[in-house]
C-alpha cells in the first residue's frame, strides 16, 4: 500500500466541534471496510498541543471502546517502529513509509 486517504481536520477557520463532526462522518464512512486512513490535525499554535488533535485522540479512544475503529496511532509514534503504540497498531506493516520516516505530531492514523 503506497497511499491512504487523508482528511484535513484543521482547515482554516475550522473549530474543534467542526473537526469532530467531520471526523464522525469520516469514521462512519469507513466503518466496517477494514481500511486505514489519516486525519491531519495540525501541530497547534505556538508549539503547544493542537486542540483539534487532543479532541481527535479523545474521540478515537471513544470509537475504539465502541468498536467503531480497530485502532489509532498518534503520528508522533508512527516514526518509532519499536514504540509500544506502533507495535500494538493493527497491521502496522501496512502504514505507508511516508508516515513512518519521522514523527509527525500533526497526523493521526486510524484503522477501521
């Protein structure tokens, strides 16, 4: 697999509620298809944690508990193939190399 769908949740002017509503639609569309996709959350302003990313990670924990997704991986951990988070991610070997070359705190990978 060389590329996966990407969904931008930090488009200019998008608020946290808008981003989570879009994420809900994306997860619903992918649910049960067994695919992998990335959501772009941005890095956050002034080097801090992105509010959208924090909300996406919280939503992913909820989706996982409800079995709407099979797993999620913070882009910060995608660059470390030996991290417990990477190793626990379902079918981690299918993550395209572009996401594994370096840590990317502005992305979350989701497996349905």
